[in-house]
């Protein structure tokens, strides 16, 4: 169902900052805001130097790859993590980062393989389960994806990043009512990513409630950011309308495999 041309993570024109996913662990400014472009560049230089001195340094490889992805160098991030996993084949954190990078590069079968080795059935990691679900959704395997999201929610009930992915997964199967209910549940949690609000606005708009969708997109934002988000929402809704006229399936911003 998902258009192959869409990015793995929903890209929103807000604040002008780049992140690499819901569970990014990169440096954060003192105000708690996401890193700026300049900060990512500084991180890129610092961790790149450390990685080049010792490609077997898993921490350096992950930090360097994170900065590469944040500066839109996904293919190089994959290459860095591939080399590091060869040197550290049992480092689960590294395998998880590698799997996410592969997913961001659209290499879904390889991503699933790496992610499956990033945790064990007797000690599952909800972040990995969430990432696996996002990859399966990209591959059109929505029932399997939803099963993994349900398992992850048993570990961390009401985790908004999982609920957001689950809501989009329902949308990809055209169950918009269930998608809306799930995204509203995500919105009720604390520290919700702005993408969740925009996903909810899109789902509400797809059901023909345009004024309500517009209000959701604007909620709690400065006027300039609100205007940018509403413009984005309208572009997405126009895309859905055009897709429907052409007889194609529903195209949605895909679930997020994380950073």
C-alpha cells in the first residue's frame, strides 16, 4: 500500500531540525531541543575522526553513522555500520543501529535480518520490535507488523512511538477509524513526538473532517510552524485525492523504524 517514493520517516516542515528517529540518543542542546545542523556537523567530524582511528569501536561507529544519517548520508552510514558489525558480530546495540540504517536505505529484507539478531526471544527489546514492525509495514506485511507492535506494547504499554506506528499500520490497511483511535491514544501520552499530531491530522482529514484536521495540525504551535504544518497536511490530502482518482491504493507516510 505504501508508496515506494515516500521516505521511511514522516518528514515534517517544522523547526528546521533533523533527527534520525524516535529513539535517537544523540547529543541534545541544553534547552532540550534537537541538535541543529551545525551541531550534527560537529558530531560528524568528531566521531568520524574517532571511527577512522579504530573502525572496531562500536560506540564511535554508531555515533558516526547517526550523524551521517542526520546529514542525509544514509548509504555511507550503512557502510560504516556494516564494517563495524563485521568486527562486532554479537553487539546487539550495533546490530539494531545497522538494521535501522538499512531500513532507512530501503533495504528491507537485510534490515529484518539485522534487527532479528539485535535481541532475543527470551529478552525482547521493544524498540527493536517497533523497528521490525515498521519494516514489515514497508514490505506490505501489515498483519505481522501489527502483531509485533502488540508484543511491544505488552512491554511498554501506551508507548507513543509504538502507538503511532500501529495507527499508521491500520491506516495502510484502510482501517481509518481504528487508526484514529490508536493515534488519539498516542496523543494522550506525555512527551509525544510532533509527528504523531500530524499523522492524526492526516487520518482525520482522510475521513473528510477537514476543519478538525486543520485544527489538530495547528494545535500548540507558533503561527509560522502551524502554517507550515497545515500546508503539509493539505499537500498530503491532495495527494490522497489524486491517488484515489487514479485508482491506486492508499499512500501514507510509513511507520518509523527509529534512529
